[in-house]
C-alpha cells in the first residue's frame, strides 16, 4: 500500500523566518525553519525501525498528552522523523506527487512531521509535514487542514510511529504485542470436498473492547486445492461476544483478477447472528475466551471504566493458549510494492 499523499489543506506560505532555537516539545504549528532548529539536537531522536528505504525516529521527550477523559490520555502529540535512502526518497516523491516541487530526488534527506494520535480509536493524524535536504533547508512543506485520519492496522505504514508514541505514554506493551509470535490468532478453518480451504485470523494488536463488543481487524483468505491464495478479505469487525452477533465495519477484498477492491460502500452496518455449528461459531468461541482471559489488554485505553477495570498490567498480552497459531510478529514493509507479511499472503500485494 502506498504511503498515501496528503494534499488536503494549504501549503505553508513563504513567510518562513529565522527563529531562535526552541525545545523539541512544540505541540502546535511551527514555521519549518523553527522545526529544523528544534530538531538540531540529534541525540533527542531515537530509532524505531529502518530498512533499505526508510529510517523512522521519535523523540521520547517530545511526546505530549494533549487531552484526557477520566484521567486517560485521549490525544497524544509528537514530532516524528523519517530519513530516506535514494530509493525511499524517489518513492516518497512519487507517492506524494510532488515531482514539480522536488525534481531531483537525491536532494531529499529527511522529513519531520507533527502528528496526533488517538489510542482509543487507534488513529494517527498528520498536522504538519516538512521535507529537508541534507543541510536542513526546507524543500517542501505543508499544513493539513482538514487533516487526514489514518487508522492503524497491519497494513499501515505509520504503525511503527503509532506504537512508539502510545507506548511512550501508556507502557502497556504495544511493541511487544506487535512483535509477538502469536500476534495473529487463528479464529477458524474450513475445507470443501473439492480441496479448497478458507481460514480467518485476528490481529490481536488491534483488539479492544467496547461494552460487549470486541473490535479488531481480521484477515480471511481462501486457497485452491493447490494451496494458492485466490481470495482475501481484510475486515474491521465488531463481534458481540455475549449475543453472538457480528458487524463488518470496513472491508477490502482481493482477487488475482481484480486486485484490491474497497467494499465499504456495500456494507449495511447491521449486526447479524453467527450461525451455530458454522466455522465462524468456532471463531466466536475463540473471541469469547480471549475476551474473558485478557480484559486488561482489551480495556487498556478505555475512558469509561475505573482504573481497576482497565487493568494495570504492562505486559504484552501474550496468549500461551495461542502459541500454536499460525501468526507472525513481522510487520509489513512500509509504503508500497511490497508483499504483505500477514500470515499466508506471500502472493498477495499489500492492501
């Protein structure tokens, strides 16, 4: 999946001016030159992850809690940093469609972005973004108004940043859960007389509870008798573990012939009962067991519970009962044109 260009809003004007150095903890808009000076202390930046294209950084002292509900942080602000290899710079410029502003990709060295995170909804918003050359000159900048809100799941380029910022406030083990061998748990499997098979896996990093509903992202795939993946559905679901009903909130579908298709416009938003003795009924049993056994993880950011109800563990929500599942801790490679590392999807491009 591409790191989608964010072109909503207006570009910063030409009224950038020199400023005295300021601390890294600026919560709101700042002139791009001021941001450069604020980020001058390289010791403040901590590496989150890197590959052949991108290096991702954050500054722990830069993280600020902007709002709380019942004492629980609901909005977290921070500046994040991305460094680019020549290949990463070229890919980013193409994805942002800013070739006219940066015709020579070799001059793009790094970027700084002001983001805000909502842990309850698992979202990240870009407030401001600035691209720089190797000497710290601004070569492209933008303030996003209105902002583009991105939900964090296994396909999101921004997942590493989200995890670092949320763990920097809550210390509930988002990073450990994302890297756990049982991040993905098998909900159900089925096979047909013709030899094809289907299975569904739940991403436990995305799981959270609202009343009786467990909300999470699910990867469901169908294989032919030769074991080739022929169809995938990547869905955000709400399952009422008490009533035994479920609702599909978002859905993307993949096939070899059509590629990825967004089916959100076809969803009716209604809850439907999970049929007894069906494959999905086995998934319901699994979710009920997870909900019962890992309340501290599912309720970790809730604002409508006393602290005792949310739990105080800082563990990783590792489920020993699921250690034989086919999950993987590896995260998908960033930006685009990579193969998804969701289990069993070697032949499926990222959504």
